[in-house]
C-alpha cells in the first residue's frame, strides 16, 4: 500500500465520486455512531460519495454497498474512510 491509501479521512470531507472503505468511527458522539450502525454503516464496507448539495452543504448522498443513504455532513464526519 502507499501513503495515500493508508490515510483515513472523514466521509464528509470527500468530493463527489470519491470512494473508499469504512475504516472506523469517531466515537465523540456514541449515540450517533449507534444510529449510523443501525442504518447499515460498518467497518470494511465499500462506500462512495455520490452527491452533495451546492456549495458543500447538506445533505450528501452516499452509496454503501448497494444502498443509498442521505446524511448530514456532521454525521458523515463521524465515519472515517480509507481511500481506495
């Protein structure tokens, strides 16, 4: 692996069209992390940022495996992604 693929970034900081794998969660908001897990986010899953509102606003559309989910950027920032 190279240094770029080893770097973890928050899902909310990705540009549309970027993809990666869910690596971990920022546990600063455990209740929100629990909700994200309940709707299908888990370590090791493929993820792609499909769309964001104009000017980097909310919401963003994310494909996780075969499911598409809309998230607020604040929620997406709790998900740490390894770029592939």
